C-alpha cells in the first residue's frame, strides 16, 4: 500500500487483494450492534457498511471509483436507548 498527501487529502494506492483484506477487517467490526459500534468507533454503522460494499466493488472491478462521506455518527441516532445530553 502507498499513502500520499495531495491537496490536503490522503490518497491510498493498493492492489485489489490488499483492499479486500482491509475490507474484511472492517467487516469483522460490523458484527457489533449499531450502538456498540458507535460507542467503540464514533462512526455510524450504516455508513461503514456502505463503505465496505463500495471498497469491495472497486476491488472486484464492479466500479472504477467512488466518493462517499463517512461523517462521525450522531449519538442521538446511533445510541437511541441512552444518548448523552
């Protein structure tokens, strides 16, 4: 894998097999509940599920490129039983 900063963005360059391995690591963390995923990562589980799907599509040649916002999760949405105020 190669990482470089260009125009205040990080650009990763890696072969499809490596991308699939990284995707598999992300997928493992998705076994958590949505609330637990948010508590551990600060991310929204549905956003990361979409990221994994898109990464796999690129690695498998189903897509050439994509753009996706992966913002921090909003606690009131992700942890509906006990959101902090």
